[in-house]
C-alpha cells in the first residue's frame, strides 16, 4: 500500500452513530466516500475501494454481490464471534473482519490497512473456531507445494510479507509470487479466504 493512493471507504451499518464514529476514525490514505443503512442507498461502486458492512443475513449476500460486480474489498463487522455467518463470510472472500465490541480507532485502521495491503485481518478467535470445526477433508492439499504450504502456515499466523520473507530467507517478491500462486490454485480472492479454506480443509 502506498501513501499516495487514496482508499475510498463506504460504511454500511444500521446505527447512524456507529457509522459516524467509524467515519471519524479515518485518516489518510483512507477517505470516506459514503454511507448507508441496510444498503440504502446502494454503495456507489465508482468511488468505493473498501466496503465496510454490518454482518447480518441480508447484508452478506448484498456485499458479496457488489464485490462480484466490481473490485471491492470487503471488511465486515460482526456482533458475535459465534455467528456462523462470520465463518461463511470469511470463506466467501471477505478480506477483513472485526467484532463490534472490539471496534476502536486503532483496530479499525489496522483492519483497513491489512485489507488494503492484501494481507487481510481476522480475529484470532475466528481462526480458533475454524480449527475446531469438522474438517472438510484434505481436498486441495495435493495441489500445493511444500513451499506454498509453508507460506500459507505463516499467513495463518498473521505474518506480513516482509516477516514471511525474513522467516524463510526469501525475497519479498518471491513471497508475493508464492502467495499469488496459492490464491490461483485455491481459487481465492485474498489471503484471508485462503487461510480460512486451508484451515477448514485441514491443509494447515
């Protein structure tokens, strides 16, 4: 992520005070492009890079539909860690997730930065839930090389590209290439989705 490029944020939440609070947390390169409640008005896809939306049964399909129509990155805010929709959202390609109770300026900006950089950001408790769920089998494990699995395991620990490069003695460019190959092989939109699916399948 470069400081010169602005990232335009659209916030969708039923609570106007919460929307106002999130908007007030933004600082460059993040700029507020608009807001809505229950996707009314519909987010303007021509001036939105990251859609921050409230996780609910209606909100998730709406957000996924908009993401499929554009290059939107999705960040969701969930009320409960036990919400099954949260796991579904991550497996569907939501880049970042945070809990409403954990929302503060620091955590919100961290989640946005992780999404904008392509790393993704998931609460530790969500990964723990994924690990405790019944595995979907080893399907897909054979498609990944040992090197790709090693990078994927470090991604699951929340390490950045630079940290992974240092751990494995690779260049950052090499790590980025490996991550790209992993996303292609697993048919994932982003790193967070790849980690979620790999955890569910028992690959890592």
